[in-house]
């Protein structure tokens, strides 16, 4: 929604001003009055580069998403972690890439002032962001309507206030609700729109009406699978031309895959030796996965479980799974077990970004249990996907259906820029701020 984009932009500009104000104060304290413009001009370019890096770091770590803009413990923990990382990056940058200019005290003071002023600015922003509010009336009896309602109550900073949720049978109460409340927005099942107009004929003049699928998508950044029809895929996949995007993506996959393969080569013999010393079995684990258009392929990983573990346990990896080896735990934590998938990327089985490929037997199960699951196979799978960014753990059919909501969001909104954002955000899963 436009209002939220404006707030997010205002937040970015505010952060940038805080950074430059901190630099100004640091130079003022270090060199005294009158303000040393020469030092400021020397600092401006290198610090501008650092501030840009900070903005990117904060952006891929949720800090410009309004759903996370709340004065809660998890938020401040994230800020502390990010500023610690920002400090390390800044020190490395100045002492390795700008060795002739290493302003130790100015850098230290800038970091301190930035952290303090950032916290003050964000506390104030997180309080004022809740206003003005948009009053919403939802007309739907679906569980998705309840999910929207609960989410917005937990995240008032997004700017929506659900006045009430009405079932279709209660649609005749709409006029009463309009009289008693200042409603700004209707969220409604599209098939109820005619009924709504019969009770509120001038609704098009008085209010904005949004389909519940679109509103759900904009607020939760996923697609409500249970509300879809086959025509949704006609509109959002089949009617679009993806040829240029897929060509550019394939070029970037091959180029990036080759670079990553070359850079990772020194790690292969080290990891292989550790795996062999830790447990019996092959170094590489391969399993049959289902890719785009139901194509079968072998996906490669460094083995992290005891040999033939898939025959003595479930297909899903459980939390604290006893089948995982000691070295396997370390490889999984650092995501080093996935390095061999670069071979799949170069071959074209998977892309860097896309829905994670599932095992053959799980795909068969999900097709039977989850509506429209087969449409997930329209696009090439990936090493990291929008679902993994937002819903990392999966160990049931219910989890798979929840992830499918994010996969369909990606199916609809994918582009090169979105792929880059997902790839950048992949690093921060260990820093995750829970959204639920």
C-alpha cells in the first residue's frame, strides 16, 4: 500500500540523516570548534560508502519493513547485532581498503553516536508510525480473514485497524457499520461484491474496496492458497511473458555458479576429510528431487547424516535429529553442506533463487493433500526461496502448505531485483525476528 511505502521511505531517509548527524558530532567532538570542514570533506566519501553498506545491511534484515517496527525486545536485540556487525565491517573497510585514511576516533565516535541516536529515533518513530490509522471492515467468513485480523492486531504499526469482521450472512449490517464507524476500506470476497453494492449502492463513491486475496498478499506477503481458483494462475503466470526474465536468470546462474564453484574449491577436500573422519559413508549425498515441469534430477549435498539415514527415519529433518552427525551439525549451521548444489545450478537443475525442490515421494503426497500444489512445479526450483526466508522450518503437510503460500507469492512477483533481495536476505536467517 502507498502509505506504507511512504513510511518506509521516510524511515530510510531518517536513518541516513542520523548517520550523517553522528559523523558531524564525531568530528565536532574530535576536532572542536570551529567545525573542521576540511576533515568533513575528507570523511564524506568513505563514510558515505559505509552508510550505504549499513542501509543495505539493515534493509535485508527487516529494519525497513513496518511489520517489524515495534519497540520490542527482539527488535532491539536485532539492532544491537546489526550495529556490532556494522562496526566490524566499518573497521575492515577503513583499515584494508582506505589504509591512508583511518580516522580511529572519528569512526569510533560515529559508531557510538549512530547507535544511540538510531535507538532514540526508532523508538520515537515506532510510536508515531501507528497514526494515522486506516479503518478496515472485512466481509468474509474464511480463516484467512481471521488470520489478517490477528496479524494486524499484533502489528498495529502497519497502520490498519480492523473495526469488525462480518460473515456473508451479516452483509446486511454493512450500512449500520458505516453509520457507527468511519470505515476507510472494505476487504471482501470478490464474489460478494454485488451483494455489497445492493446494500451500499454508493460504496464506489464513499469507500475503497479491495479483494481479500490482494489485501492478504499485500499485508502478509504470501498468497492465500485456499482462496485461489485456477483463473488466478491464468492471470498471474500464463498470461505473462517470462522469456526475458528466465534468460537473464539463467545467464546469472551460470556465471555466478562458476564463480562460486571456483571460490569454494579449497573447501571441498577439507570438508570431505572431516566427513570421512567423523562417520562411515560417502562424502556426497544425492537424492531424487522434482524440478520444473515434473522433471526428476539428483540434488547433491555434503553428507550430514549417518549413512542410509533416510531409510531409518522420516523424509523431513527434525529439530535435534539424532541422525545428524557431529560434523553434519556444523555444516548445516554454516550452510556448507549445500555447496555441492552449485553443480546443480551450473547444470540447470536448479537456480540460485526459487522454491526449494522436494523429494519425489513428498511431491506425490503434497499433490494429494494440498490444493494447487502442482502449480508450484511451473517454475525452476532454487537453492534458497522466499518461503525459506519467511518460514525456515518444515516438518509436516501443514508446514508445506504454509510454505506454498510464499512460493505462490514468488511465482507471481518474481523478477531479477526480487531474486537479488531474496539472495541477500538469505544470510540473516540466524538473526531472524519472529513475525508470529
